[in-house]
């Protein structure tokens, strides 16, 4: 018989030293990656372009470059590999459960991605003739109609680019409405259970911010709120469900009291995922609310450009809504969509406070959100909320024996479960637990927010996680929590298995290095 | 020279009609590592309870309020250059600003060391 004598060993051989250092610093598929400027220097280019001679710079208004611009010269494969390698050191919703409280990190359905990539939606330009983008405008109008119906509100502004931008839009409308009646109010009340962006937005809009305390059950202290209302209060910014993951049961009473005192009610709709299809904010007396399409309607968090934070308005605020918006009219025996802009506002929209953005909003987010809504349907959206709340309560009840859950006694939570560091061994912190969770292969939960509990841990699993995925996460979190309670000091040095060990956040904040300079690098290397 | 404390966790060292102001050891421990400080410029008028300085730690940004009314004599540039002083020597080299008081009687509304300690224990 013929015999191949060149076979290779196919079984692992026992070796004593399993953790030898590598020459490259790489650990197999875990690749170390230098900075762009360390790969390609600024004097070469990775692209083969013909040298530009002395020529005509008329097209550049006579301007010409006088010195090198200092870009790293990388070839295409070097560039692609650089970013691919970096991406492998990151965590993503496509890799696993992402329990970041208040952020609603749910799965992004691929159907929505497919819809967003249709050329008729993906390749439109905001300055195209209106006749050529009727489909895109119809999509914006239909999405707006869904948002109005789901929230029970009167109108919608689609152009704001994100949650905080939407908050600003809402407050500008409130201010316009108050000014229109000659009412100069200066104070916005923000409960402690509101999102952190709310006071920042109110201050940015020119208001003085005053805090309203939370009560023992983690809700707005209604008595304190009512006591503070008066002729100087422009409105309240309330987050419902609030950032403790709890529903504000006094919402109708709060709205009534604020309206009676002449103010208006802004609701931070970041947590709409918990109530979509179940509760209509319009029924709670809310005047303006933003909707984070990247949360409730599952457009990606960061989708190749800005996000989208449409704002829905009550009838009282509708006249002040920003331009532009899409309107449906009847023409030539059919529907036709027009853009209502400054040139064509009629008397109905003459009191609009202006523009939030140059154009109509973020098309890629609109197409994904409408695809999400249509593929779920009204009943499916209700189930989204129910499953999100169910998953969060499963986590709350499976962990409350090990992690202090300050508001668990007050009943079920909504879409997220809040824990505190009470019960940890002396010296062990929420940060240590979070770093331990990284070693277990999870992105940590939201930490140290909300401020109403010590060492807060805010866990939002979302509805897209299966029971098996939740059980595995709970197992990992229980394991790390037990170490924190027992005072396992090795947790202080975690993470051990991440691409980088624990970083010095203080040094990074005190001595930030934000710009690459070859000289700095040379000095640092010495 | 006497040292007073405010409920906003500031210490105030009064010498004649000039007071040095900083944050207490309790405050710096609560804030964590201080990474940025903004102090008022000389000549700025401060009214009691108004914003006077900013202190930012890895955890949070906070305002430092004027515990008394008066005019700023000097901000601590050394603290701006090295915010870590607020952690390492909060009640010494980590002072924020010195001010000339417009009404020295206002100090009567502040706490002494024992009262402040009791106040912190109750927090």
C-alpha cells in the first residue's frame, strides 16, 4: 500500500506553559491594533493618484493648500482592516444582550434594514423636486400618522434628530405658546426621577431649573410638586415611565395641577417602549413628548448619521410646531404630498417657532421605524411593551434576593429594573461589579444613574431577549454580585479578559490626549 | 481667623473681611476624583447662594455656591492647573477663591466645625 507519511498531529498535546507571550502582542483572533497614524504616516499616500501639477485653481476660488494637511496615508485594505479589527474589540447588540438601562438596546430587525436600503428611500436628496420624492414623503406622513395615533396626540414634528433635540423642540414650543399669550414664565420643574438630559435641555432653552424630589416609592412627590407650582412655572418635564423604571400613577393629576397653574407638561418619551400600545400619553394630559425612534421603534443606535426624535404635540401646542412638515392634499384626483415650509405656511402655521434642522429629518431612521411598525402591527406593538415589562420583572425578581432593589416592594417595575450597591462588602463598588460583568462577556448595565439610589444599576433587557438569554445573563450577574457581596478583591482588578484592563478614567479626564501629534508620541515613547 | 462651613459643603476661612472658600473633605470624598475646576475672576461680584465656581469629577459636575456676599479677590490658579489638589488637600492648597465680604455678619448663618460634623453625620 502507499502511505502518506506527511500527516500532521490532530490531537492537542499536553503542554505546561499554555499562556506564552506572543511576539506580536496579538492573542490569536484578539488582535492588537495601532492608531491610524501608526499604520500609515502622513508623508505617503495609500492611493495611487497622479501628481497634480501647477494648474488651474479657478474652481477653488483661487484658494490653494499651502502646507500638508497631515492625514495618515493608508491603502484601502489597511483602512478596512483597521476598522474591522477595532470593531472586534467592541460589544454590540448583534453580539449579545445589552442591558444598558434607559437605552432600550433591542434587536434591530433585518427586515427594517432591507426597507431602509431600498434606493427610493436610501438615495433621495432633500433638495430633489417634490414630484420625484412622493414615496419618501408619503412614508414620513404615514410614520407621523402612526406616532400620532399611538400617542393619542394632535400633531407631530418629524425633524428633531434625537431625544435631547426633541426635548428642546418641545420646550421651544412651550415657550412660544407662553410668549404668544404674553406670559413670561422662567422656571421649569424637573423631578429627580427624570432623565438627566431634561434639566440640561431646560437650561439650554433659557429656563431656570428647579428639582422636585422623589418620594419613598421612587415616584414624583405630588405634594412637593403642587406646592411649587405658581405663576413663574412654565412647565414640568416628566419622564414616564420614569428613570427608576416605574410608572408615574399620578400623571393625570400632575398634568391637571400644572395646567391649572397655567403651565404646560413635557413628557420625556424615552421609555415609551414600556407602554406603547397600552397607554396613550395624550390621555394623560401631556402637551409635548419626544419619541426616540432608536429605542421604541428599533432603529439602530447610531445609524450612519444622526438619529430621529420626533415630537408629538397636544392641540394647544400644535400651532407652534416647527417647520418643515409633510402635508397630504388632494390633487388631480389622488393623494399628493407637499412640504410645508416658510414660503408656503398659511395662517394655520404662521405661529411656528421656526426650524430645528435644515431639512425634514433622518430618512434612514424613518424607513426603518415604519417598517418596524408595519411588521409588528398594532397588536404586535402592544406585545412589545408587554414582553419588555415581563422580561424586566423576571430580572428584578430573580435578582432581588442578591441585589438590593429599593423599589421592588412597591410592585412590578416597567421596562427596567433598578438595583443599588447596598449589601456589597466594604470597599466594593458598582463599578467593580460592572467590570466583572465585562469579563463574563456582557456590556455592563447603566451605572450610577438615576441619582436617587446609591451606586445605581439600571438593567433594561428589552423584549427581544429569550428566557434562555435572560437566564444566562442572570447567572452571570448573580455570580459577579456574589463576589461583590463576599468582598472578592480580585474583582477590583477586573476586567481580566477584555482587550484592555481597567482604564484610568481620572487620568483620561485630567490629561486628555485628543489630537495625534507625532512629536507627542515620540516623547511618550521615550 | 475662624473657619465656618456651609450646608453646600464648603469651608470658609475668614480673616478680617477676607474669606477663603473651598470644598470640604467630605465633599471631595463624595465627588470622587476631581478632574476640572473653574474659579471666578478677581473683581466678580458674588451674592450669597449664587453660582461662584464649578467643580467636575469623573462622576458629576457641580456648582460651588458663594457662601457669603462680596467681591472676588483672587481665584486659585494652582487649583485650575492641578484639579487633583481638591482631593489631596481640599481644606488647604485646594482652596477655590478668596473674596472680600460685603457683610461680615453673614457668617453668623454658617456652621462651625462641630455643627458641620453633625450635619454630615445626618446626611
